[in-house]
C-alpha cells in the first residue's frame, strides 16, 4: 500500500531489541480470541526497511481506535483475523506510519499466515493505486460520495416508499397492486446496489454517520446489513472465486469443522449463494446440475427471500456465517437489538400492512412478488460478474497427508497455490503476460517488464471478475458500479460514481503489466455467456 508504513516483522523487529519493551508475540488463536467490539485486534502484513512485504505480520489493537476511525466501526470487521487485504484495499492513499506504530501491540508468531493463497511481492497494485488516486485528483473527484449519489439516493428512496404506499392503497385492484409490488421490488434492488452497497463499504459519504445510515437501508428493505458485511466484505471481496480445498473434502465427508479450523480464504458466494447450483469447477457435479442453466433464473428470484427468512436468522443466532465468525457484530447488544428490532419493524410494513389492506392470501402474495422481482434483478447483476465464460477460479489445495480422518488437522498440512484457471483449464494470464512482454521488448528504452505472480492479490481480482458495458456512465449508475466489477474489487472504498472515470486507467495498467482485463459490451451479452457457462459447468467433470 504505502512503502515503509509498517514496522518490520519477526527478525527485523526483534533485532531492535535495544528498545525498552520486549516485542510480544501472538498466535493465531490469541488473535482470534480478540474478535468482539469490546476487544478487537487484527493482523496486517509487515514491510521491511525498503518497503517490501515480508512474511511477517504485526498485530494492532483497534478497539478504542474504532470510535475515531474515519470509516467508523467498519474497521471492527478486521477483528480477530489477518486483515491485510482489508488494510490494503480500503486505504488507496495509505495509512500514516505513526498511526500504525501507535496501534501496534506485537507481532504474529513466525509463519502464522505463510499458507496464504496470495502474493504481495509485485508493485502492480501499488502502481495502480497511485495512478487511480492521481486520476481522482486530476478530475477533482471525491473518493467517497457527493451530490451525484445523494440525489440518486433521494430519488430511489422516494420511489421505494411511494411504490409501497401505492401497493397498500390499491386494495380494490389486485393487478395494479401487483404492478406496484414489482415496482417496489425494483426500487429495493436499486437501493441495495446504489445506497447500502456504498454505505456499508464506507464509500457513500465522508461522514461516517451518513455512511451508517446508507448501510442501514439494507435493513430497511428487509434484509440484514450485518449478514451482507460478513458474506460480501469478509468473504467474497477478499477471496473472489477462491475455494478452500481442505474444507471441501471435509464437507464431502459430512464433517462441519470447528470455525477455528476453517480457512478464512474462501469465497462464500461460490459455494453458498444458491442451492442446487454448481458455481465452481472444483465442486463435484450432480445429475441435476445438467439442467441448472434452465432453472437458474428461477432460483435467482428466490435469493432475497432465502436471505431474509433463513440466512439472516441463522447468522444472528449462531454468530457465524459458514467459516466467518460473526461475533464482531453480534458481540454488541446494540447490534443485536438493531437486528431484531428492524426485522420486527420491516415485517410490519412489508408484510403486515399488505395483509391488512389486501387480506392474508393477497397480502402474502404481494410480499412474495416484490421479493421475486428484487431477487431476480440483484442476482442477475451480481452473478454475471464472476460466473461467466472466460472467468478464472482458484483453489487452495493440501499436499502431503490426505484428510482421511475426521480429526485430521489442516494446520499440519501444507497449502499448494496454483494458477487461477478457467473451467476449461486455461490460464488467461499466460497469454496476457506473453503479450505484455512482447510489447515491452519493442521499445529499446523501456525497462524489462516484471512478471506479476499469478496469485498476486490484485491480479487475481482481475482474473476472477468481469465488467460489462465498461466506461458507460448510465450503466454504471444503474448498476451501482457493478458493471465496473474489476474497478470495484480493486477499490471497494471508492464511491461507485467514480468507476467510469478510472476504468481506462485500470485497463491500461492491466495491459501494461500483462494482467487480464475481461469485459463484455452489455448486460445482455454477459447474461447469455453466464447461462452458457452454467450449462457447461453442469455437464463438466470436477477438476
């Protein structure tokens, strides 16, 4: 992120033993035990004196700093884990060295996170961040939202509540009430991608209070912002299309590992978002997957219903989402009260009042219809970005002793990092790197192109994400920036209104460094390729 902004780790830190206080060393279990709002520690990777990343990690106590953090309590999501990805991606301008040093309380045991899937050795992401920040400054664009997104937010919120009220009042015309229910579902989806998305990423406004209010609109439309934070910000964003091979083996054996034994580097979107779907080539196919391209659109429509009535409650009660610990939010009584209170309130105006005005059967039908419209639109715009022809997938594998016994310890086995590859086994970055090298050799004055590791974090985001309608101001606004998925994954803390203005910077830098940058001309084309991809995934053998 910024060179030299972290104290050196391990041997380098201990070499400074002339300091008055000894450096404390913590284990992964020590760190994991500090994962609540009242006691929040996190680890981030360290740098040596030259600014190069080392294999060591420093430990920060962010408990009291959360109230002063410019992004609000968003920082608490880092508690109890290796937060290097969050640290890098949410601070494109860097973090003051003095602040990191002030928050540091020790270092992690040597080798604690050596099995990470990702590499941070190249300068690709550093250069990209500098260029993007420069573009924002040249165009005098705010990193977070301003009037442009606020006007849109007012329009969408007005549309949602107006549609909802019209659905109530048309109690003598069920067909018209149905139209308003569908319209309400449309506006709910638009609020999800345009307001809560940016709010919960801390990108809607400079004010952390306004960001919190924007994020709260997720609760307003009936879902839980907390569940979304866990799945989207702690699972999907850092580890896009990455699957933990060890955990998959355990699942096939019918074993649900303890959360302490689960690997945090796994994308829940590719194994949990839709039942009956095969979304990753490393999953074992079943007979019904041969038809998933046919029934997928119907399952998409059920997405929000499943989250509202099942997943939200499961997470709140169990305080975990798959391999992700949820105590960082539900360890707070205020957050627990917010969850149950908002569920009660939204049930009244989303289902209770429709039943009051239209009767039980029609009222429930209108509620379901609105959710089906919302779920279909949301799922359509999300899934085409990561499950589509040409996109790459990755898996962390084990080598050495196979996991034959239920009590086998993954911690005693070595992880293998392979190249992200498409469902056909191709590695697009092989071609893009070769082309970049060829282009660099044409200019005698140009320095030799450094080869970017296949598992470089930023490069993996580009290999596992796909844009559609790139550069389009309209589609960028319509989709809340989802059409610029690559830019969003690389810079989640930027307001989505900026993505159309930095798209060319990202694409050109990718080309320069030999990193894939896939885009489709429109949502329609992307949707068609997604359906074909699902068809192939349903019939192909597992890798």
